[in-house]
């Protein structure tokens, strides 16, 4: 079943038989579904970047820097 040597000795013969029966009867998704799932998980599909992304990020960085300087001035008592 899982091959864990710590658990295997604790199982009785009927528990091992039940585990093997459940493992044999386990349903596996079809190949088409597995392939589509794999493609979906490996390609996140973010799409195109927003317009003017660099300008927006630069603006956020500038505002953040200005707030840090303002906080520094306020903490030192200059303001």
C-alpha cells in the first residue's frame, strides 16, 4: 500500500487484504482529463500585462518612498 515500514507491522491480514482491494478498485481519471489538468496547472494563463504597468509601478514606488521620507522626518522631529 504505502510502503511505510512503521505502519505495515501494525496491520492485520484482513486490513491488508482490504487495503489491497480498495487500491485495486480505485478509479483513475481518463487520459484526456489528466492531460487537460496538467496543461491547466503548468500554464497559469496570466494573459497580457496591463497597459502602462511600468508607469503604475513607478508611481506606487514614488508614493511609497515619499511616505517613508515623511515618516522619517516626523520621527526625527523635523516636521
